[in-house]
C-alpha cells in the first residue's frame, strides 16, 4: 500500500489566495496523511479519524493523496470529539490516468 508521513506545512496546490480556510490551513497545518499508491495497485480502504479531546481546540491537517495510473483507493474520513472545535482539513488529490478514488 502507500506511505504515511507528515505533510509539509503550507505545501501543495490548494489555492490559499482565494480560499480563506485553505489559507488558514496553510498557515497552521501541523500534520496530515501523505498517501502514494503506485501504478496499478488496489490499496483497498483507508480510514482517517480525527478526534478532538478537549472543547475549543482546532486542527488543520493537510492530506495529500496521489494515485498512479490505474491505482485504486477508497477513503473515509471521520471527525469527532467533545464540545465545539474547529476541524479544517485540506486534501490535495492527484489522480493519474485510470486511477479511482
């Protein structure tokens, strides 16, 4: 399957200039999943879970999903927690020819 690592703060293609929450994410991003699925690989399903453990917190994950030609991946993302919090994810996706996400 692909790889998981820390996303680069503020990196990527999302347009922070015209989208305020993307700009906030770019400024405050601290982690996120970086998934590379090689050409022709069916990587199955990926579950991303974010849990706020205290009210009044914020999280700004930056996820990067890259699928090679003919690759497949299903992603389910769940955000949960206690009290009110701000969950502001940005997911950048690159799909090569025939890839399915």
